[in-house]
């Protein structure tokens, strides 16, 4: 099957992956929400392991790190006041790493993320990882692109869940994950398949 040229290539956007040391890492919704219960993701463990490696590399390189959490309110799977909504221990923030609270899939919408990035003198390269690939990761990448940033998503440090398609056919999590990454890679940002693919 012949595949189409990406919009990025058509309009001449940069294709090379950025060095981790020159960007800012945004860790999106690595909450216990996605490790257990109704929102558990099949590949959460794999993605969390990769995210821990990514975070370790970023800290060693002196890369600024921003954590994002989704607050769905008390009693929900996204209750940031309860254990279920807390950031998972392997990627918990260190002292001084800001945490941005959001209520929409786009981490920039009605949050102080943009102000936080400006305060950190971040940009233009942002490195994104998190849950879920087809939702908050995808829409945060789009939001970053719309604001003039150059997002790069680390594929192995993201995961999503299986859903029913429009006709009711099950869409496996890995297929939805790949589709979301393909959507991002068509225009909004670059895709690093593995943590190790990012230059130091």
C-alpha cells in the first residue's frame, strides 16, 4: 500500500528529533487512575517504565520538567485529593518541579501551563509523554503546536485503552495508540519511538 506524504513534509517542518537537554519535558496524567479500576490501560506498566527512564534522563541532563494532572473532582477516578488520582510513584515530581492541574484534554486549556513554560523560559522544543495517547497526549500536542511550540511525543512512554469504533467494532489499544501517534506525526509534532531515540 502506498502511503501519503505527511503534512509536515508538504509544508517543510523540521523532522529531526530534538536533543532532550535543549527541550522541556511535559509528563501528562501519569496518575494511578490509569493503573487500576475502570480506566486501567493494558500497557500502563510498559509506558510507566519508559516514562521513568525518560524522566531520569531529563533530570540528569538538567532538562526542565513539568507534570500535568487531570482533576475530575472528588469521588471520581481523577480525584487528585485521593490515592487514585495521584501521580504514580515511579514518576512522582521532585522538589521544585511544577505540577499543572487541568480539566480538559488539552493541557493548555484553562490552565497555567503556558505561563509555567514562559517562567521556565521553555521552548521551542517540548517533549511529551503520558496517558492517554489518543486523548490528552494528542490534544496537548495540538495545543502546543497551535501556540508555536515544537512538540515531540515519546511513543513508548504513552498508552491508551481499547474502545469501540463508530460501527461497534472493537479497536485494540495498540491500534488506537498507533492511530493517535500517526495523527500527531502528520502535522502537530515529531514522534520518537523510544526514549533512547532522543539525542542527549
